[in-house]
C-alpha cells in the first residue's frame, strides 16, 4: 500500500564509477540459485558520505502475471570494502515498487546514530518487493499506477512476504561468495511498510535474522487502510473540500491544547507528551469547541465531531471496531499529521492528503478481493473513499477466491496477528526492537501497544526478553512532529543481539532535518526513549535538557 515513509533515493549515479578492481566476481553462474540473475556489478568510489563499495544489481523470479504484465523481484546489494562482518536487509516503505538505494536508513541516519549503516560497514540489500511501480503498462491507472500490481496474486504475495523470503538466502550466499565467509550477524530494518515487512519476517522466518528493527509498523495495514475511508468521510462532513477541514491554524491549536493539558504529566513542562497514558485522562476533545458567540481560538462543533470520529477509529453499522482508536499526543495536528490526513504539498495530487490518494488506490486494488479497479484521478480517488461501505466493503480485506487464494490479512500481516506469540523468534534467541511515534497519523500507536500487550500476556509477562517497544512522544510517521526523533536504535539492537545487553533506554535527540522542532528547544536537548509501558519522567533536579536527569517511570508511579 502507498502508506509509509516517502523514500529518499540516493542513487548510485551520484557517485563516480571506478574500474571494477575489488568489486565482486559473483556472477549468475557462480551464485547458482534457480531463477536468480546478477545483472551488473560496479565499484563505487567513496563520496557524498558513503564509503567505497561494490554495487551489485540483480533480479529473481522473472515471470508473467495473470494480468499479462511482466514481474520480477529486482534488488541491489551494496558491499563495502571496509566490511564490519554484518548484513542488513533494508525493507522499504510505501507500495515498494522501486529499488531504493541500499544505505540501510534515511540519508541522515535518523535511527542509526546519524550515520547510515552502509557507511558503518554493513553490507546492505534493498529491493522493489517484486513489482515495478513505474511500469509503463500501468500508466492508464494514473495516480493509482503504484497499486496496479494488486491485480496479480503472486505480486501481492511478493509484496506481503514472499520477496523477503526469496531474497534472504540470495543475499547470504552472495555475501559468502564475495567476502569469502558468511556474515557474523544478519539484521532486517525498516519503517512504515518496512516495519511491517520486518514484523512479518519475524513471524515467518525468524531464524534468518539475528535482529529485527521495526519502525512505525503497518503490521495491521489492511485494517489501517479502512481508517483512510473513515477519515475522508468524517472530514468531508466539515467541508466538501477536505483540504479546508483542519487548517494549519486548527492543527496548531489542537497540538497546543493537548500539550497544555499533558505537558507537565512527566514532571516538567518541556513541550512533550511523555506520559501518554495519563494524557488520555487529562485531555478532553470537547475543550476545543467554541463557546456560543466565539469563533477565535477554538474549533467549530463540526470539526470537533470529525476529530472525535477520526480518533475513535472506524466501525461498522453494528458498532464493531474495524481497526483501532488513536491517542491524544501533542504531535497531533502538526505538519506531518496534516500531510497524511487532510492536505499534502504534492501538486500532482491536487494537494489532497496521502491517505486520500495513495491510500484509496491500495485499499481497492491491493487489499480488496477481488481487486476493485478505481479511476486514477485525484478527485476519483477521493470519491472512492467517500463511497466506501463499512458493512460491505470492509469485509473484502478478509476475502479470498479461486484466483486470489490468500486474503489481504493473510499476505500482509504477521502470522497470529491477533494472538501473537512469536515462539520461534523467542526460541531462536533472536531479538526485535519496535519504535513508534505517538502522533503517527497512519498507523495508530494504540494498535501497536495493544499487539504488544497481547504478546506479553502470551509470554506470561516476559515479552521484553525478546521484543521491546519504544514509543516516541510527539513523533509522527517515521520522523517529524514536535519530537526528538533522532536516535540510534540499530546500535541498541546490536548490543542486545551481540552482547546480550537488553535496551533499558535509547537516547533521542533533535534531528536537524525535522523542521517542526520548536525554535525554543535547545539544539543539544536529549531524552530517553523508555521501553513500554514506562515513560521518561524528570527526576526533579539537574539540567532539564539532559537525558541523564530523566528516569523511566511506570504510568501508575505518578
């Protein structure tokens, strides 16, 4: 689905090509894996913050789909000359469909300590998950072209899980042939749909990776897609132009009022909703409503009702929940939140929000069985969500037929999604760290918290021995928001996997790339991210901008 971090491509063409001395001699013949072809390999000289490395491109499982289109799992593998002995499978966001540069993280390394894993010495794999989003054959689908692969059942499976299962042994054999030995440790990391990839892999193939780094996971993505139709219908009751429903000023008001009510619940007023559990009791949406005769510094009744509906989550006519509810957090209403929910800066989309453009295409073409072909104009995609029937259409994410033998819930979500145990992950001794922005407008952190609670119950209260969840106050979707959203979760995972040191805190700081950070915050401010259900509480003394003066407290401690 087209939900996930918008990938920043750092193309190989930006680096000077050297001769191939020192590049891999691995070929299709020497790799000797059925259906796998090595297309090219070329040395990339050091530059633009990246080390000297060999770039290998290839593909697997070329075929013709039931829709008559050509498919293959295309990949690139970057193998640094100064290798640290580790392999990282970078799983990507959105609808996939493009081979994002295999760096291992965003170019600023926002969850890997400010330096991308490739530069840290990791061999890094990236793929398009089995389909080409820019396939010229899909041009008639317009803005829905990136989801047109949903017409082919195998492309759906590859996107959901099969491409990852295909590529893991390919990557490991290529590493062994290139370096003359196997990797010491293997990791998988991604955010949004990439986080979903990693969670699914932790359930389906936990033995293949020593550690899984899971960001803002869309693990429940088909159900989360129903939320997009719910949001569109709720906000359109405010104004027939969704872009005008929650204005920038409205968003600032919402964020400021939540922060005002919840800021001090962690022991200090610092602009962060750290004590998320207490905030849910401290803030009331009705407090945003205009009093009679007032129009400034408040929201109309229609806007408050729309927010109530959105945050309560989608339901059918019987009142049955179809996805999840959402928490109050000071990042709600900020720029990233509005981009997803009500208005984006994307001109070709007519500035409609991401959920209404990309979300509509994915909900219909990928997650519905049989697939529902929608017109690819921005107005038509809005209309498709406006006409979504929560009684009849929501059931299509669970449906199967003779051609599409796996439902969207089958191929997209982790096994045992509603009753997680992860027994194989636990028994293998492998580990998983999950991080999730509390103000994420795409995938509700409440859904992730609920999933973790079920896992912990099934693990008799010991889920933290193999999985830990860290929520990020104020953060929206894979970075952004009124938040300290730069941290080294990768090193925390490595210490857990390689040294047996479970992460009791991960230090977060200001990401210079985040333009939503308040100007009054000191640039060297730090905070601990705490393992759920604890939160960062001020100790009562010392520099309030130093993480060392915060403890990880339990919600009932105050």
